[in-house]
C-alpha cells in the first residue's frame, strides 16, 4: 500500500510538473507565432536560436528533458520549436528546429490533433523511457498546435523498488549530491553506495560539460545575447552583444535598462518580457557610442524559474544590415528581372518552367499561367535541328553556359529568331535550375542578312558585286594553282551606254543595266559566275573552261547584245560591247594581275573599234601601252599625297583690243621624285581611264584659289584665270559644291574664274555638264568649251550648253595657211560662235602669220607658242618683259 501510494503521489507530481512546463511554452514564443499560413520562411535562424535557448534555459532549471511545440500539415507532424539537451548541445543538432519533420511521431499524437484533448503518454525509444504530456492549444486565428513536455522516467521503477532510499537519491540529485551521499553511505551497503556514487559522478560530469558547452555557444554566438534580471539589470552578455552596442562588458554589465534605456520602443519590449510576453523589434538602431548605425532585429524572451515565476529575460540582438541590404538588392534584382527588356525564364533540372517574366509573354505570346509547369520546349520549332538541342542539353547538364541562336515559335505559330543564353544554377555544386535569357533578334537577323546581301550583291541588277566577285575569283586562282585547272575571265564594257544615260536620264540607264544583267544571266552556263563590277562593266568567270571555248562563248554574248533592243518612252536603242578575255592557269599570281590584264584587253578592244573581243597576252604591244598607263596610276596617287604637282600658266592675247586685261590658262605639271617635270599629256589619259581625274581637278582648284588669294593684290590687271575640268568632274555634285565653298572661303570674285571643259566631255555627259555649267554660271563664274570642232555633233549640242567662249580646236588652226578646209572650219566656228553671242579663242597659234590670218577672220583671242610659252605660275607676277604679250588666259591641259 505504501508503494502504491507513493507511486501515485510521484506520478501526480510528475504530471503536474509536465503540465506547468508545457503551458509555459506560449509565453516564451513570439506573439502570433502559430497561425494557419505559417511556413518555413517565417522564421530566421537567429529567431529560432533565441527560442531554443529560452526553452533550453527552462529545462536546465527543472527536471524537464524537452519542451517543444508541434503542428499538423498534410498528415505530417512538424516541430515549430524544440529545446536542446546536453548531448544535442554537444553535437549542434539543435541548429534549426523550425518546421523540422517529426519522423517517428506516434500515431497517438495524430489522434490528439483529431480529438483535441490533453493526453499523457509513456513511451520507450532508443534514447530511453519518457513520460510526456501533449496539450492542444488554439492560436489566435483558431488553428491548433500542441505544446509538449518530456520527463525521463527510466529510473523511477528502480527508485520505487528501493523505497527506502528514494528520498536520499532524489535529494542527492537536487542538492548537489553531498548530504544524500552521506546518508546513503551510512544506511546502505557499500556496494549500493559505490553504484550510486558512479551515477552521481557521471551525471555531475555531464551537467558540468553541458554547462561549459552552453556557455561557449552563448559567448561565441554570431548574434548578440544578454541576460537581464526581473529589475531590468543586465547580468550577462556575450562578445557579439558588445560589438553591436559598440561598448564594453564593464560598461554594460549592471546597466539598468528600466531606468536608463532612452529608446522607448526597446524599453517597452523589455517591460513586456518581464510581464511574460515575447517581443520582437526590427528597424533602425544607433549604437551606444552613436558611431554605428544599423538595421537591428531584437527578440526579448521572458525567463522562468523552476516554479514558473518570471525571474528576468533573455535578449537577442542581430545586426541585419547586410541582410537588409541583400534583401533590398534582391528586390532590385527581382525588379530588374521582372522589367527586363529581355525574355527570362527559369526551369528546374528537367526543363519544367517555374518562372517567366512579362517580356517572355510579350515576345512569345504565352502567358505565365499557360507555361508554368510545362516543358520549356513548348515554343520550340521544328526548323532548329535536333543536334542543336542535344548539344545545348549536353552543355548545360555539364554545368556550362550555352549560347546560340534558335528559331522558336510564338503562340500564334509565327516563327522568330532568338539569341539565347542558358546558365545552370547550382547549390553546393549540384545543378538545381536553369535560367534562360532570350532576345528576339528577328529584325536584326533580317537586317544582317540584308546587309550581308548588300555587301555581296549589286542592288541595281541583283548580280554579285565586285567585292564578292574578287573573292570568288581568288578562289578560282587558288584552284588553278593547286589543281592545274584552267578558267577564263571575261570582262565586258558596254558601248554607247553614256549616250542613252545622258539623253534619256539615269532611270533609263538603270533599266538598261537591269535588263542586260538578266539577259546575260539567262545565257551563261550554270557553273559560270556573272557580276556587275560597276557602271556599265560586267564580268563573267568561266570555270573549267579553255580560251577557245571562252572565245566562242564571248562571241555569242556579243551577238546577243547586238540583237538586244532597248525601248524607252517609244524610243528604241541598240548598244554594243567590248570584251576582254584572260586565261587563269597555274601561272596566274593573283586577282590584281588578272584584273589588270583583262581590263587592258577590254579597252584594247575599244581602241581597235569597239564591239569586238581582245585576248590578253603578256607580250601584246597594244596592252603594253596600257600597262604603261597603269603604272602611272600609282605615280599619280603618290603625287597627290606628296603634293608633287605644280601650276604653270600660258598667256592668251586679244586680237582686237590691245587694252584688254591679262588672261591666263592654268596648266599642270608633275614633278617626279627624281626632279623631272612631266607634261600633262603623259599622265592625264591614265588619270581619266583609272578614275583619278576628279582628284586631280580638286587639287588644281584648291591650289589655284589659294594662290589667287595669296597674290590677289598683284593680280589687279588680270581679267580672269581659267581652269580645265575633266568629264568625270561634270557629274560630281561634291566637286560642284566644293568649288563654290572654296571661292567663298578664299574671298575671290567668281567672275575672275573661268572653267574649261572639252567638247567631247560635254557631249558625253550632256545633262550633267548642262547642270554643272548652269549652276556655276549663276554663281558668277565663266565657262569655255575647249577643243571645239573635234566632236561629230558639235553644232547640235552647242545651243544647249550655257558657255560664253569657244576655243577652236588647234588641229584646224595650225594649218589654216595651207589647208583651205581647215581655214573654212575655223571661219565657220568663229561665225557660229559670234552669232550665238560667244567669244572665240584660237589654239595652236605658232607664228605671227597665223595670228594675222585669225585677226583678219575676226577671231577674238589667240593662244599658242607664237603668243607665249607656258611658265611657272609665279612668273605672271613679274613685270612684263619687252616684247612679251600682255593678254593671256589660264587653262588646265
């Protein structure tokens, strides 16, 4: 009976102790800690540690082994708080308990959630025998959680069987084992005493070790922890707390927070903790020294005695400045992703889409709701080969970044090109997700293709251009060198094209080139390559072909062009062509060599009468002449860069007015690097043929105008200077504008400048010449038509050209004393010029007899060696020597 009574009394006391402990748990938890929507992200590790320490402190002061709380989620039981034992403190298993799954939960606990009734259970597991209480509690929002407390009862039966010694053993455990041990030694046999001593010693050692480890954890915790008594006086602090407050231990220990704490918010939280409430603060904080500013997270937890009375509290301070900054940065990054101009999606390791940003929807048409949970191939198109996707997956699964362009499919079925970058996301070296970034580059790709096409094709005819043709030509030369094969290059230049272009306009010329390009493309072999090189020049690369076969093909092309009739505005035109051929073989060095050769052959065909074929041979004398011209090309380019041209002047006199002011024609000379002077007749043909005449004209204009400005005061008795312009310059709006700008820049009277153009150049570029002359005439300049009489239709075109002077071709003037036909020609030109209100100038006046005959005819001016020889332009600044003429005209030959 005594045994039963004592057992009942013992278990009643244990159950009361368990109930008191369990019901004290809510006061140690933050307000509204439990709620329906709670999840693992609600609590930080620092907050969980503070709760664990509060619960652990309670168990250390009582016989309770564990205090904890449980919730039920989807038929699984989870811990939401848990104290730590001495062994767990040693192993650090208490690191994070919030939302930890209760793996071995008894089915009886599940029944407690369903019945919503308090229950006490005893159970045995690998850690020992326990008696536990489970009390369902309703949270503020009505959700249910369980508060629980455990006691170890493994020794209870032994103690009950040893009723005589129960009091002594219990006393020994709770009075530091001194007095009970003495009583036991006195009342028990020595064997029982030794066993009890071992047990006491072991438990004492464990308590000391646990105390030391808990102290170490407290002291070196990464958060600031302090203990204060029920008067608000700080009793104990750790190192981190000193750092957060920017103060020292001596200053802080003994600090009375209730009397001296100035921060009213923190003061109220201290007071609340001393009233049994858990308080949490998060916000800005300034340290005691006033030198540190931070974002603080503070927890104030009440501390209970073994009897359940509040005897102070524990504070946990955590400097979350970096966390706050990281959170802010994360928020910014999140906004960057959300509002990124690039499409972004995130998938798991299997390619299942977990996130897409708005730009993804804008590009593909798929909303987030339509693709979340779907495979990322939802917008894949069949136009992208499987090999590309295999390579992509192999790369990203290996943990490497993949970049490339894919043709994807929008929701509406429209295809688009995307520039894609896929980056693996890893956690501890394990790939968990993929981030895909794509940019719609459809327009850029189309533009790139267009640019690429334009870079290699002639926009007018659609044929490949000179750049691409030279690349293909280089490949053919390489194949000829390596494989000993033979090809033929055909160079074709149209005859009479400029007449159609000038007479009917550029639109007609463009249409002619388009039709001719189509005609040629339809009549060459499939393996041959046709290109428009520029202007009215075409080239055909006849691959795997000999000269005999190529000549027959070229003859067919000549006949094809001869039969071609071009219609424009009810007019029908016929054209011809001159063709040069050059063989490409193993001896051919490069594209430059073969192009020079075939170009020379083509122009040799023109010189021989046009509408024919000429084959390039290295020993050809006719081509040797052209080779000499080509050598002038480099010399002229160097001369332009090195300023090795020099200005000369030749006078022209009035045959009827001795008081006429002086007039000069500006002539050009080239000084070689060796110092020799070269006349223009040696290099101007090459300049015109190889498109350098425009650059030379510009040089003459610039240097003549600069010279005139420099010596303007010394040119008071000069009427004007004349400068010749080439036919190529007549079509240059750039040079036209440049001339007017230079006249203005050098502050020259436009009337003091006369430009000369040859009759042939004017007829060949009639429309351009007319516009050029008209524009500068309205600006104030004068114009002369040079070498008049050399053209076949001079008088027909003359009335359309706004010129003020005719220069009679010297081939008629030099023989007028002996050739009546030449005399008649000179007289006719002079008369026509006067009828049209123009002045006339006779060239090649070599003696006084010719001068007198011209004067008798009524020609206005004379120029030639019989009047004055060309001299450096500075010579005209010197006083006139006796017998020297006073009137002259300046022109470029």
